[in-house]
């Protein structure tokens, strides 16, 4: 079986993806800033440092494919000028390191599968706007510009003769961490916290389907370019939150609307992303032969809760 080199393999998506790859029989090497060991003979760790642009060349030489998930969490901390720089450079530097290592070292890499985000797109203009497709231009805001630089940093892979797939990831639903866990916190007290007016569309994806998209891109040579990783059933924030509330509390919950100014006081500029309505199309990945296990928010919540 081929060997998969994963950047950002210790994060939420990387842990799940690594497990799924190992279950399919792949050998997995996770790039890490620290030396780690594994009891699984098919899983190993190798050092890299994106700040110093250093890479374990031996691990690189063993690998057949690269999946790059590296990047600081967008919603982990309040945005400041320094935090924005960290978010951007954690993505562009990892891509630059991969490109330079490919360019300067003998290798057998067949393809690079690189994460991106639906932050590439702007907000819906109105409720009748068509869903964003992969050919839409990047948004003229911080996250849109970050995604543009992110993808531009990995694009030189194609000039090196390698197949490149860019996966624009939507809101990831997982039982371990992320949006679903944040929505669940107020439910401990019986409150379903709806953000703003709750009408903003959120393009989400179950973490299992997301990891399956990465594997689909890995295993199908016909895939190249950008693909949206979102479920075919985007829903508004109120629907997503109340779907979760019904699963957790039955009818014993109270919807509470969190005003936009309260969100802005709590998380600053990041509140604009939480309140942004963004309807993203999954048509291209479906046309590439991918089938969703969790196409609806109800199916995803029922599985994860």
C-alpha cells in the first residue's frame, strides 16, 4: 500500500483521517514539530518546522502522496493583527515548504491534496443567490484573501508535474471538537443559542464525509483543482442549532437569540464570520463520483450526538 505523508495530522481532521487511512491499509507518516513514537507499525512521525522551512527528507522520500491540513485554528482565539498573521502564515509557510521540498529533492510523490476553506467565498447577497461554485472569485475580506494566498502558495505543485487537489472545507461537525461542541454547551442549561437572527446559511460537513473526500481525492486520479467539501444540505443557523437541541433535550429547551453586538463584544471581528450567510455547492465533488453518507443536518446530528 502507498505511504501517505500528512501535514497537520495531529489536529481534529488529521486524527480522524489518519485512523481511516490506517483502517484501509495505508502507511501513514505524520509531520510534527516534536519527536513522537507510535506502537502501530504502519504509523510513524517525522519532524518538520514550517517557520524554519525544515523537513525530514527521509520521510519525504518514502512517501507516495502528501495531504496537507496544516493551519492554526481560525476560531481558536480572538482575532488581532498578530493573530491574523499567524493564521495566514501557518498555511502559506506549510505550502511553501512542501513546494520547495518537491522542487529540490528526488521524490516519488504522485499527488498533493491540500486543505483550503469555504472562507474563499463571500457572503450570500440574498436568499435567492445561487450557491457558490468552485469558479467563484475569492472574497475581498481577511479570510477570502487568506484562502487566496493559501491556494496560491501550493499552486506551483502543478508546474512540478504533480497532481494537485484543493479541498475547500466547510463547517466541520464532529463529536470531539468544533462548532457542534460549541453549540452544545448552552444546552447543558436548556438553552439553544441561535446566533444573530439565525437566518444565516451555514455550509457544513460531517467529519467522516470530509475525511472520505480527502481519500476520494487521493484514490481517484481524475480529480484535480478545487472542490468544495460541504454537505448537499446546507441549513440556516437556527435549524442547525434546534436540530441539535431536539436530539439532546427533546422538547425541553428554550431558543435564545444572541444579538450580533453581543457576539462582536465576545469575539471581535470573528463575529462577522459567525454571522455570515454562505451557501456553497457540493455539485462538483458529487459529479466526481463522491457519495455522502450524511447529506442532511439531521442525519449528521443523529450520528454524532
